[in-house]
C-alpha cells in the first residue's frame, strides 16, 4: 500500500488532512451494506449510497464527489442504467 496524505474539504472549505493508510484501514470494515442512505441533490433523483459510501461522504466530507456523480446521470450513456458501480 502506498502511504501519503489526502486532503479533503469541509463544506466551509476548511481542509481535513488524513493519511491515506488510515482511510484504507477504515474502508476495510465495509463489506456490502446494512442499509442504503439517500444522497440528495436539488432537481435530481436521490442517489442510494452504501455504508462505505456514506463513510466517504460524511466522515471525509466528500459531498462534492456524490454531487458530481449525480450531475453525470443526465449524460445520454448513463441515463437508462439502473445500477452503477463507480470506482
């Protein structure tokens, strides 16, 4: 595994600095999901997130990532795809 620093931003653009090995270790606890969580974006259908995605969104403050995924849903090649895996 590579070690490094990852920079995330709170909604107020205050940086969060976390070592990538800590993030990788925390993500190892997620296998499947116990429940799905909605990510809402104005004017779009909600995106259903697994527990691991919710960790990334909430604990790492990466709301922007899931907003970007929702924005791309209007692209012609993705519009009719019901199940997607983004990696």
